[in-house]
């Protein structure tokens, strides 16, 4: 992890609003912007947050420096910390810099090879309105990063810089722009000659041969190239500092103007850094475009200006004609004045619209003819489908390939099939957006980055099969490998894994899936046969009769031993449909239904089946039970209406929270028909529904039973503590035997 302060070179260009708009701009990419967070701001929307911060900055009228602090936190390739980890990192870094109480807006970016976090911090304290500037923040950031890497389990980075500020900027330019810095070019081309010079005259000649000039600036020396690029001499090498050279060559002697100009052998022209591929033709095309860019932009802007001037002249000419028409109109006073006012207003609106369109066109032309660095130009060409530019990006030394959870192939010809891409990084990594996942391709490996959903992993496997063939190599964590195996089994792709253990696991899961599918098909077939007809033999016989007999219009047996009449033409055309009453239902086949299966009461003088209204009150079973296994009772305890169930659940949920605070409240539960021995504990009303509370005699517990309004009115006359009983049908009886 690396944390870096990004200063604004020009104080006039520092603007908190523009910085927030930049870090929260999606730039037409779906895989760029992550979570956006505002801290210590009372506003709810992003625009309101910007206004609140700007109002706070205006409260400080004494600060003359930059009032906005731009902090960048970048992670190593392959690292994707969680949202909670990023929040902890942001809070601890800002607190370590002294900005713990300051307003800030942060945004996570995913559009490069390194996940990074942008933080825009207001240097003005929201309450004291004082400006805070941390001293030597790079030292504090290095210490904080080392501690956070240890606490958050991140990969260690080197935070002890051995370079000066100028060397660091030169290295950043080489990495991001893709061109060689003046420091690197001088070290490579002429440093040894400069070290071997024995006098100031010889040193100046060596400098001029290489298109350079050594001159005094302040208390030291600078080396200046022909294009005006300058660097401190001590940055190139410590022995080239002014004290070091004077100790070796004597007091400084400037280059004499009358000295004959030596023949220049080479010159610094910001050449591209060395790549693993040949880019001579691409760089020549880049230089040609850059040289003609200024002239082309000027020509396009001139054409746009002429179109704007013609539109303005046309609007003014139309307005003069309109005013001339108003002059000859036979009207006086207020009416004519109103017409003139309308004409002036229309002209102003038309001119404002013309100038607005001209400003938009200028902005578009400026973006289209914008001068780009070498790496940015390669990226733009790669986005437009230039394969050579993409190969050049991947041939940079900075492009080290994807790490972490990756998918690759072995010995297969890569497919050139085009896919919809979201972005291309400066290292040549193509980002494909698939649903909520993003698949990255560096030319050799694929990586499923953030939010690796099931669909994203399956899409990555399909893309790997198209690029590399059916032999797939998987690297990463055990969880990622398990996810890949699961996706391969679910999608049933014709691929094999290079790792024998992964391939064995894939085959085992695939065999298990096939066994489950066969069992499911068998079960569905049995269910369909049970639904469409009776027993297998009877249904088959009926189906055969339907096809051969009645369906053909010929006479046959009616199944009762006699000759049947000719069946109608429509009978038997539907398969597996028997006649009514011919085959009993499955639950009634091969069984005998007798009197012993019914609920009976033994009375002296004989046995008889009692109807529910004839059963005495002292009998436990209050009604004759149905023998039909598929029919359910329409009434009874346990079959509550949704509204009653909701009321009971809400009351029980409320009572469950109270024992945490009050220990003398008994346990409450829904009524169970198997419980016995109750006393009346009262009534409760929840959401328009009435609940009866029944206290069990054998335990300190209360059961809740939903009742109707009529029963509630009857129970209102029962005293709390009176014994009651609940019948299997759900009715409540008091000790006097009256049903409640």
C-alpha cells in the first residue's frame, strides 16, 4: 500500500468542487467508480456536500495556501480490500495527518491495475476555521502505511524512499507517460563523459555535444535541454553538484558565448522508454500526429468561430427585419413598445443559445485535439482496436501481468474473437464488464475482480475456453478454486483443469449432479403417472383399450361382462383416461374399510356411530373423525387465519423482549393442543384482534390463543384465575361447563 499527497502545482487551479467532480466521475466506464463516502458533512447529496465544504473554506480569510488536500492511497496488484477495511484505512490515515475532524469526500476507483482510493480533504477545520498543513507528510504517510499493512493483513511495500523529490517525479513520469525523463536520458547517454571532464571548458563541450547546457541557478547548477526541460545537476549524480565540481575543477566558469558550437551528436527529445516490442512505426506516427495537432486544432476552432459569427449575423439581421416590420405597423403607445421589447428579448435568447453551442463545440474540439503523452496515446489507440498499440502497452516494463485469482491456458492458440470491453489500462489490461463482475485480461491470464458473482465466473470460464482452449489452469485461493469448479459443473463446459486434484473434484461433482438429475427425472415420471391415472397395469390396459377400441369406433366389452354399445368417436382419444368409477383411487386400493376404523362409543345394547351433535361432553373425542386422509378439517386449533397469526406473533415478539429487562415475566408461547390444565389469565387486543391468555397449572408459562369477538365478550365475564379447558375444536369452557 502506498499513500501519497498529490499537490496542485498552481494555487489558482485548486478547487475542491472540481476535485470531487473528478474523483466521482464515471467517465463512461462501468468499472471505474466504487463507493463514494462523505465524512463530517451534514448535507445528504453530493452537490450539497460540495457547497457545505466551500462555505467552510470561505470562513477562513487569512489562509494564503491551498485549502484542499488531495490524498491518494494505492494498493498492490491483486489486492482488493473490503469496504470495512478501506473505511478503517481512510479514518486512520486522516487522523494520523491531523485531519480526523475535517470534512472529506472519498471515492474508490477500479479502472486501473491497482485499486486506489482518492480522498479530497478540506484543510479548514469546520468549527475553528483554521487551516492545517501537515509537516513532512510523506514521512507520516510512510509510517502509517507500514502500520496499516501489518494490522490489515496487506502485502508489504517499500516505504523508505532512497530517491530525492526530483528523482521521484522523474520515475513517476516514466511510469505514467511512458517516455524517458531527462534524468534517465542524461545518465544513460552522457554521464560517464561528464564525470571524465577535467576542466570546465571540457565539461561544457561535452554538454553541448549532447544538446545540453550547464548554468547557474540560485546556489546550485542546473542542466537544461534544448526544449527547455531542466533538472538539478545534483539529481543526475551527487558528484555533479556545484560544491563537488568546484572541489574538482575549481571555481565555476560559465560557458563562453564566443566558443565555437561543436557538432551536436544527439539531443533529448523525450524518447519512449525501452519496450519488449518494436514501436518505431507507432512512435513515428505518434510524433507526426503531435506535430500537426496544434495546427489542426487551430483550423477546427477557426471554422467553429466562423460558423458562430454567421449564426450571430443571421440572428441580428432577422431582428432588424422584425423591428422594421414593427415600425410600419399601424399601432401606437404601449402596444408597439411591447412588440419592441419582445423582439429584443428574442434576440438576446437567440444569441445566448448560439454562444452556448459554440462553447460546447470548443470544449469538444479541445478534448478531441488534446495533446497526449505516449502511454495515453497508446491506450487511446488500443481502445480503438489497434492491436500493435495493445501489444506495446503489454510490452512495457511496468506491465508485470495479473496476480492473485487468475485463469490461464496452456499450449492453445488464442482466439481473436471480439468482446465488449469497458476500459484498457496503461499496462495493457483489458477490462470486460459482465453483470456485477469485471473480468480482466492481460493477454496471458484472466482475472475475475471485484464482486465475483456466479455469472461472472462462468463468463470468465467461457472467455478462457475461447482464448486458450479446453485445458485451463487455475491459480489463487482455495475459495476461488472451489468457485471455479462449481461454475464449471453448473455451466457444463467441455473443459478440463490442468491440476489433477481440481479435475478429480470436478468429475466427482459432475457425476453427483448427473445422479441427482436421473433421480429427479425418475421421481417426476412417477408423479406424472400417479397424477394421470390409477395403477400402472389398469392405466395401461385402459390406455390400450382407448387406442384400440373406442378410439376406432368399434364395439367392445364395457367391463361388466356384457357386450357394450359402439362408443362415440370422441371417447378414448385422450390417453390414460379411464371411465368414471372403474379404478379406485390409489389410497383406496387393496384395502378393506370397516366399522372398526371409525370413532365409536360403546353403549350397552349395541354399538353405533355417533354424530358430532350426539357425543356427550365428557367424551374426549368430541366428533367423529374423517377417514379420508387427504381431506383437512375446515376448523380447529392450529389453522389460524393470517391476521390472527400475525397478531399472535407480534404479541409474542413483544413479550420475548421484556424478560431481558424484567425477570418476573413468565414465558409466553402459542397455544398447543396437547397441553392440559389451564386457568384464565386475561385478554389482550393487538391490531384489532383479541387474544386469550391461558396460564398452565403445571408450569409458570402462559399460552396465547386467538379468539373471535363473541368469545371475547363471553370471557370478559370470567374472573382471572378461574379454571378453563380448551376443546380440540378451539372452544373455551369454564368450570360451569359453558362454552366460551
